[in-house]
C-alpha cells in the first residue's frame, strides 16, 4: 500500500500518519474509546 508515494508493508497493526499533536490526539482518543491500559509504538 503506497503512502505518500512510498510503498509500505505492514504485517499487523495500524499505520498512524500526521503531526505530533494530531497523532497524540488520535492515540488518546483510541486508548480512551477502547479502554486500553497501554499503546505500543514501534
């Protein structure tokens, strides 16, 4: 799946793209909505 013209291969998980503040808000929303106790970034 190309992202910004760059091919990207993802075996499992999700790809989050954006500015630091935007990503922080997205991750916080996902963690809260799904009642997660942790969120691993790699």
